[in-house]
């Protein structure tokens, strides 16, 4: 579904990613793990068009993502839940979800998508007229994922969904990722919480200093010595 | 003594009502400026000069080409909306990431360009539509229809903006973009297009104000000076970019002008309003309803 080939990216003269090759197949959940500053967020941002790559190609179902204007990439079926959620704090939950359905294709399915999101997050239905910025971190994360799902995406990019949340809520977020997956959605998830993320994904990539150091199925990754020592603490 | 109080009360009531009527138009002017500031984060110093061009548009369509007022008004609104969009495209867009002082200087430059253009193109004569609307008399109070009409039209215009901002996808995007510009593309929003629409909307509000003001005031190249400063003060008093604050501040200012004018000349009303503004800037420097950060 999603293919990255020898991708370079960065900010100005600072290069953050070096020759990344990465694949996500339809129906899969793929994790990208690695330390702070490894380039994980940059990877997500370059896929969704928030920054443009220096070199290399990105294709989504055979279509060229790099040649697509940033605001059209969501139309290719890619929805990005950014780091720190980035809700519109002074808009209501309803209006935040409405923004997720901004593209003409999504507007036509607005009522149907809203029902889907409210089924997934009944809490959001209760909070629909509340300002998004006044909700708890966990609720905001639900709203951010709900907003991304409003566009009826094929591929969901999740950037550190567990960051800044209480441990109980982190559990809920990963439960949620499982549920979203079971609906047939393809997921690419970036996480520092390696132990948790390897439980919900099929495959994972280890990103360090802007390059992919290792990749494999979750079981293989859990057995890799370097990952065990550096990230799992066993 | 009683007779004196009766007359005084009537004048007072008349002044209060006139203040409300004036407040409607000032609120409309403030809304346009606040919209641009709140969404695009630039201040159109030349805002009142757009109103001036719209007033000339009305003058030429009605007096020179003989169009009825109702036919000319939509064209004047469209003209100023186009001007607002052009201002954004030509002047603001290239300076979006420039320091605020550069943006102020650039739109300040446009102010002088528009004034000079009007002087050269239209001359310095005072012009009017030659439309004299009757005066409504209620008991011993007198209200001009042009003010009533302006008030109602301004309220309807603001109501239309409110529904546009809250009910449509584009309106919601305009509110969202002021809160997080960077991630708008993730929603599929073309920020350039939203800025252009916002600028056209700000221009349209200036155009509507022009249609209403031209019924009450003569137009000349420097007429913008009569509305510009007071509009800025209202926006600052209400909290720049705060729509509700601007709305309230417009009525506060209008009442001070109107009631102040009651006790002596109208000019003293303006003096009081500006003095009030200065005092308020000491008490609440961020505005009546400062935006919570």
C-alpha cells in the first residue's frame, strides 16, 4: 500500500532521514520504534506532506505522494494523527471532527463517519459541544484519532499516541489501536513505548539516527538482543 | 424644573438610541478588521481606505451611471471584496512570514496609495449620493432612516458572517486556521485559498459598511480618517482578533460618542471616547475581552 524508497528528508540544512526504505501492506499494522530524535516524527511528517522530502520516492497505492500537493494527500487515503494531538483547542469537538471531514469526498459521508467515530468513542458524543482544549489528555487523543478517521482513510499514521498520557490511559489507547485495526484499517504507528507497541503491530522497524537499523515481525524484534537491551530493559 | 428634566430625558433617550444605531455600523467595521487580524494575523492599516473606495464606487454607480441604490450596493460590496482579495494576494501574501512591522508599513503604504489615487482620480470635492432619507419622529425624538437602515443592515451582515463562520466547512476552517496554521494541510485545507477567502470576506464587510456610510456622510479622499482610527481603537479595546470583544467595544464607544456629544458638541464625544480608550489601556492593556492564551 505505502512504499518509501531511499528517502532523504530534513529541515533546511539539517538532514533527519537517510535513505529510508519502508513498506506497509494493506491491512497491516506496522510500528516504527527508536529513541528520541531518531527521525520518527520527521518520517510521519514527510509521508503526510507536512514537510517535503529531499530525495527518494513515496507511493500510496501506486500513486506518487511527493508530487501531490500537501493538502491533497489526505485524498490519497492517508490520515495523520500528529504528535501532541494538535487539536484546535478553541473549537468544539464537533467542529474538530468536521475539520477532519473537510475534503469533498469526506463531506458527502459526514453523517456516516460521525456515527462511526461516535460508536468507537461514545465519550466524544457526550463531549461534542465542549471546547477540545478543555478535555483531558486521553479524551483529546480520542478526538484527534476521531478527527483523522472522519476522512475515511485507508492508512492511519499515529505519531506517539501514548505520549504524555497516564499509564491507564496508555493501555486504553493501545486497546483502541487494536480495535481500529480489526476494522480493516492499515496503521503505521510511531512509538517510544516499545513494549506496548510491539504487542499491537505485525511488523516493526527500528529507526536510529535517521536510518533503519533493523526490521522484522514483532516476535523477531522482541527477540533481537539490541532491542531487548536498549528498549525492553530485559 | 420638572419640565427641564422631561426634555432632558428625551434628549438623553434619543442620544442613547442614536448611540446604539452608530454602534451597529462601528461593530461591522470592527468585525472586518478583527477577522483579518484574528485569522491572518496582519493588520490592514488601510482598512478604512477600502471603505472610502467602496463609497466612491457607490457614488459613481448611483450619481454618475444612474443605478438605483439597491442595484449598486451588491456591486460595491463585490468591488471591495475583490479589492480585499487583491490586497492579500499582492501585498500580504509575500509578507506573511515577514516581521509585523514590515506588514504594517506595507499596508500603511497602501493607505497612502489609495488616498493619492482617490485624489487624482476623483478630485478632492465632497460627493454624496443625493439621496435624502426621511427622518422618523417618535414623540419628540428624531431618528434618521439612514441610521436605522445602516443599523439593521449592519446587524444582518454580522449575523450572516456568524452563520457562515459556524455552519459551513469553509467558515470552520477559517476559525481553525487561526488556532493552528501548520496542520491545516492534514485536514485537506489549502491555507492560501482560505486566506484569500478571508480577505475577500473582510473586504466585503468594508464594502457593506461603505454602502451604509455613504448614506450618512459625504465621500472624499480622506474620509477614511473619520472611521479608520476609531475602528482600530475599538478592535484594540475589545482585544485584537476577538469578535465578541470588538462587538461590545463598538457599542461602548458609540454610546460615549453619542452621550458625550449630548452635553456639548459632537467633537467632544470623540474626545471623551479617546480619553476613555487611553484610560482603559492602562487598566486592561490587552482589551476588554483579552484572548486567553
